[in-house]
C-alpha cells in the first residue's frame, strides 16, 4: 500500500491525473508563524507515481536511512516555495509495527540549536492505515514550513520518538544528537 499525505497547509488545488494519482499544489500560505504546534490539514491520496521521483532526488547517503529496525526513510527531498519549504519524506515500515511515534521536524541553525518545529504524529492524517502496519507499507508525508519558521535555519533535523521509549537510532547520513537526528540541508531562497 502506498499513501501520500500533505499536512500543515492552508490552501491546495487538487487535480486528478488519472490512474488514481492526484496532485496537490500549494496556492496559499502555510502554518502559523513560529508556533511550534501549527494548524494542520491533510489530504491523503494514492501516490504510486510520487515516490520514485522523490527517491531519485534524494542524496544517496540519506536514501534508505534506517530508523532502528522499524522504519526506512526511502526519500527526503525539500522544495522551496514562495512561502517557505515543503519537505517530502517517503517512509516504509521495515517490520510489522505500530505507527505510534512522533516525527520531529526541527529547523536548526549551524550549531544544531532548534529554532522552530513542525512535529507531527505518525499516521495522524492517515486513518485508513490500520496500526500496526505490515512490513513493506509505504507512505509519503509532506510537511510545509513557512518562511517565519525558517529564519536563521540552515538544516531540517528529522527524528522519531515515542513518549515511553527513546529516540530511534539512524544508521546513515549526516546526523547529530549521537545519531538520533538526520540533518537535511535547506535549499537557499530563490
């Protein structure tokens, strides 16, 4: 099963391209400034055509990064928009596992200091995914970060944790926090 989720945006134009593929395009602003718990809205659509191009755009040292033995980050691509950035994160369950973790999306400066966040709960906007999911289940999360939350940030740091367990260790790519956060460079503004 492959799902596509768009969250944290206010206005989208949704176009059906056929074959079950739907493209969502941002037409308005996103988020609520520097608020660490931004307003969220989501659409979930079939995205069999979305994941392969994202994987191709992902740096080889980041592609397939494992978060412990539970989740594989297949793709991580960041697009600049007029209002900020859009992080595309393509995930795969590596084992049968519950989707009960928090995905931390930290905007960090050059020292790793957290300047803003856009954290979200796994499967929060994907009610059709029953938890636990089967190994091999894939989905793509799109997280929008507006320009006010990007001020001073040079990277987006991704990590996963559960309130009763530790963060999941990441096996590859540029990392900090003793391999608990994956560091993705933010593309410069156009």
